[in-house]
C-alpha cells in the first residue's frame, strides 16, 4: 500500500507540473529519434543533432534529403498528387543542418538589421524542424515557391486535404501562430507518422496541443496501471 501511495503522489506531482505549465514549457521533447519529436522556437534541437538513416527523396527539386521513412512517404504523396490532381510537386527544402540554418539566419539578420525582424522570417538555428529531416517545403515547378499563394493553388489545396494519408501534417496552419510561433506556411509539411497524422486530420489542432494531450493520456494510463497493479 505504501508504494502505491508514494507512486501516486509522485505521478500526481509530475502531472500537475506538466498540466499547469504553459504550452511552450510543458510540451514534451522526448523521443528524439521518433516521429513525434517536437522542435519550435522554445524547444530547440541540439546543434550536433544529425538524424540517422537519411536519403534523397526521389522527386524533382532541390535539397531532397529526408529521413528514410519521411522520404518514402513524400514520394508516395507526390505520386498520388500527380495521379489525382495532375500536379507535379517539387521539393524546395528538406533536411537542413544546424550550420546551414545558422547561415540562413545570419544572412537574414545582416539584411534586415535586427533579431526581432529576422525572427519574423527565419527560424534560429536549432529551432527549425528541417534539422529533424522530417520536414519538407513543398513547391511546384515554374511557380513562385515559399509563398502564401501556394495554399490557393491546385497542388496546395491537394496537399492540405491529402497529406495526412501519407503521415504528414500542415505544421503551421492559419490561426495557430500563437501556439506554433510561426506564420501560416501552406508549403511546410512535417512527417509525424500515419497514426498522429490521421488523428490530426480528424481533429485539427497544432502539433504542440496534440503532444500535450498525448502526454495527459499517457500519464492517466500510468496512474491507472499503477493502481491496477496494487489490487
Ligand atoms: Zn519549412
């Protein structure tokens, strides 16, 4: 009985901490090699983190490197878009190293003159999902890329409606800026695996919010498991 009480007390303490903390402090960042790893402005990835098992996605475009499972999913998604919407999607930017992101950030900083301004456009090194090898900036051939207008193109609409079927989410949707910390980016998809992508398709919410809910569920299951084990 004593062990149950102490288990429940420590679980409750951990739970209170997790549930009462604001989203940007409470979001989980475990699972570094898994598909649910969170990176945003608050939760940065280490400068030496380099994903394992990366390869070039066999699609047209530049910077096509992604983690193996994300590359395969991207290829399947681009094939389906070609068949279903008759649109050829391209890759604009997949994996970016910490150093590469740092260069992009420094260049932006030099051209706009202040960190506050640079932060509006570019993620700081370590704060970009592209370092995970699970994000892709989707483009279309002969079109202006990385622009909000991508969202109203045939390809952009198809991606919004169908990316979940391949395990991707639209990571920075309109209206989520306060939670994700990023402006609307209809071109940026993030691989999270089929289960999470389907759940987020059925019940759309920012990835941060989803992970927090998942954490609550796991905590609840732990408490249930701990009390069941004592009976
Ligand atoms: Zn991106």
